[in-house]
C-alpha cells in the first residue's frame, strides 16, 4: 500500500514538473517571438528614419538668396509649372501668373505687373489657401524648408515611400502637398473649410460650421 502511494506521488510530481516545464517553455518561446517582432519593428523604424534623413539631404531646395529671375528673357532656360490651372499657373521658381502670361519656356513672364513670386494672397496663417497655385507658390518660399522637413518626417510609411520615388525638389514636394493634404479634411470626406482646402503645413484650417 505504501509503495502504491509513493508511485502515485512520484507520478504526480513528474506530471507537475512536466507541466511546469511546458508552461515555462511556452512562455519563453512567446517572449522570444515578441522580442523578435519588437526588434524587427524597431529596425524598420530606424531604417525609415535614416531613409527620410537621406531624402531630405538630397532634396533640391529653393535657394535662400533671392536670385533675380532671368528666365523670361532667356529662351535656353526652362521652367516646370503646375500645368492644369485654367486661369493661373505657378512655375518652379515660385512665380504665379495668368495662363496668358506663360512663356514658351514654361516660365511665368516676370515683366507683367500682376506676376508675383512666393504669393500667399489667399493663404491663412495655418498655411492653408483657397487657390492651389497660391498654395504651391507660398510653399516654395525658402523660409518654409524647416516646416516642410517636419511635414515629411510626419508622413506615414507608405505615403513616404511613394513620395520619395517621385519627388526630387521643393517644387515637386509643394505640388504634391498642396494637392493631397489630409489636414484640410475631417471625417475623411468633408473639408474643414471648403474655401481653404489647399494646405502645405502641419496645421489645419479652422473648422467652418454651416
């Protein structure tokens, strides 16, 4: 009888030991996987940060020194511009002009009195504007470099990857930011202020109630 009890106790002890070992093994395995996932995530975050910083260093920014624009009387100089505006056009030097004043080289005619550079006429302090071309022109001001760097660093990973493959200078960045800003939208489908829907900063236009 005593030996039977001892055998039962021994079996219970071995079963308890096995169960404890199994629980410990599962716990350690789970922690290892969790640590591995955490390390992979951290590594990807570091990689993304490094890629963003390299992108910002190689991006061509507007010169801080105000160099006189000579493109209007120099046919060999070419400008890129916003293309789609029916009435206004903004070129990559930051000039906004009427479409009628667009020269053959793609630049705004700076000799026309109503052609303006870095025009923020319809923009608020939130850096949201009612006219797309004014948004791009205002965004191109050299003083906005730090703001735009902050914008880029705050982008989601997928958006950042798409952007990095298609943007080479401040003009490209401003064209994209003014066109696709999420700061001007609430509930994903309604403008906070329909009259100020073109934004290039990190702020949002004031919510306009109707």
